[in-house]
C-alpha cells in the first residue's frame, strides 16, 4: 500500500478525470494506452492513493497519466507532494473548560476550511494553466537533448514514450533490453534504478519525456536515435529546432 492518505481531497483526481472526459476517453481506453490497470486509474481519479502499491508508484503513475491526458505532470506532482504529508488536525486540547474547548474546536475547523479553499484554488490554477484539448494538433518540434550533471531528487530514472507514428523502440533497463513495436498514439512508461538506455529506429516518431523533462521527438525522421540516461542526472533540452 502507498501508506499515504490525503485528507481533505486535494483535487488532483477530479482534474485528471475531467481531462479524460474532455478527451472523450473511457477508463478502458486509457488503461490500454498507458498500460496502467483500470483499477489503478480509478484509484488515481478518486485519490484512493492508499490502495496503490507505494508512494513511488503513485508518483510515477500520476506522471504517466497526466502526460497522457495532456495535463502538466509537474503541476500534478507538485499538488500531490504539497498535500501528501498534510498532518491530521489535532483534537481540542484536554483540560480546558467547556468554553475554551469550543473556541479551540472552532479554530481547528477554520484551519481545515482554509486547507479546503487552498486546495480548490490550486486545482483551479491547474486547470487554467494546463488546458486540455480534444484535438491532438500538430506534432511538437524536434528537440536535441543534452545531459547536464544535475542532481536528481529521486533515486530512479523514469521515462514516458508517446508514438506519433509506428516505430520500433528498444529500452534497456539496468542492462536488461526490451524491444517494443509501438503503434501510433501508444504510450509506454519505464523506470530504472541505475541506468535507462532508449533507442528508437525513427528518431522523429516518438515523443519522449525523461525525469519529467519533455524532450520532444529528439531524433531526426527516419534515423536511429539512441541516448543513455543514468540515475541521478536530469536531462536538459537545447532550444527547439524545426522538425526535419
């Protein structure tokens, strides 16, 4: 279990559900595309995070689902992180008189009401600045990524791949290679503890996000693209160039 129960609700789940409905997708369709089970997606949308395996799994699943729905993964994870460890309001202090206990209880309710208002404001900002469109639009420009020796907050490296058109992908996770034939619109996510190597037979066919950084389609159309992403190093993208 994730071991983290959020009270009161933070609004991330309803935002994801609304984004899915705007795109006209069912949970079954989202499950097929993201490779997350229907029950796991339902838990994310209902914010039943304690029903998921671990906090690390919740964060990875939120990033994958948000990326798939076109919602900013950074905003979703920031909202989750700010409220995941919110302590439960303490009961009114003991040993006080009846009037003093009533005043203390009122203050606690006011603090809880403030948390609810703050959570609602955060969700509103998330929806305003992370709009979702039913239309996929034109493909994003190609990006030439570089690796910068920046310390990563996590101990793993994760990646999300979205196919613009059919492409062959080889993913090597901590030395173990996996081959995948991706179809147009398919989304795959991977996580490695030490090193993740991505290789695409058509570098312009797959949009890639590593450690939450959107690299776009980093290679050139029809050319093989390969890059190694070690754990603890966050990739940075160079200025966007027109797609070849």
